[in-house]
C-alpha cells in the first residue's frame, strides 16, 4: 500500500535511531531527504541499501512533494528524513505531509529523538507543560517582540538558536527577564555536548569566554 513514512533520525549521535526506523528505511522503495549527503552517511552506517534517494529540502519542497505524490500514485512506499531529528519540527516536511494528505495517501510517523524533549528531560524545569517556539525571526525587532510575548505568557518555553545569534538572544533575555532561569543545551548528543543552567547573564558570561561559539543551541526559559 502506498505510504509516506515520516522518519525521525539522530540529532547528533548516530546511534540514536530506533530499530523500527532502520527497518522502514530498508523496506521502502524511495527515501526522500532534506540533504542526500547527510542521509547517505546514516544509510551507510546501518548498511541500508535504498533503491532510490531523492532530495526534498526547504527550497524545493513543493516541487519535490509533487514528485513524491506521483511515486505514491504508482504504488510505491516513500520515507522522508530531515537532516536531524523529526521532520516538520523546525525542519522541512510540513508542506510535503500536507500535500500527501490532500491526495489521500496514508502517512505514518516513525518517532524518534528530538532536541526539545532531550533538553527538557535533563532540565527539571518544564513541569506539566511548555511552549515550543522553534527558531525566532532573524530580524532583531521581531525577535525581541516575540520574546516579550513569550515571557508575558507565563509559560516555560523552548527556542532553537544558531551559534551566530545565541549571544543576542541572551542579551535580550538579560534585558527582558534578568531574574528568570534558563537552561541551554549545545551540541546535544554529540561529543562536545554541554548544558548550562543559570540566569541569562550567567549564561552570557559563559559564552563570552569561548574562543568560538559552535553548534546548534536549544534554550529552555523558565518561569
């Protein structure tokens, strides 16, 4: 039966993949990937010999989704993987899933690791619930305004941030909520994984002494 499998993959440590995900990737006719080069590394590690590997990234997602619908209409099974983690969670995949659903094909999620739940599991701060924001706008004014609204919500919330903007984010938090505690995860599940807890100014001081800020950041802002 024609099916699109939305497959979660490791966010850093290549061992963080489920048995089910490996089986599905071996069984499907086609694997669509945000980055085919990254996908080949994962497939090679688990000796997965895909019959066909195609690209479906942010810039070509709509066009690629149409091609995937055609493959499904031919009775094929397709798996979609993003660069890391769960597709469509601050990654491409949502437009693909939407189009496939409109065309009436089955969609099956293959769950796995997520930077959000990975951080929350060791933060001890989320309580019963939290807001997931993903990446903020790269525009300074929009970023600051959105941060203000998130802080006013009174909820714990989680943000993804790049190494080029993590300093600015901490500076905004120092200004807007100097007394709130934050928990920052860098390079989660990778060799140089690091987690820092404290007020935004304390985290900012820690980052300021680094020779070069590298890696993706996941930031939990407490109440």
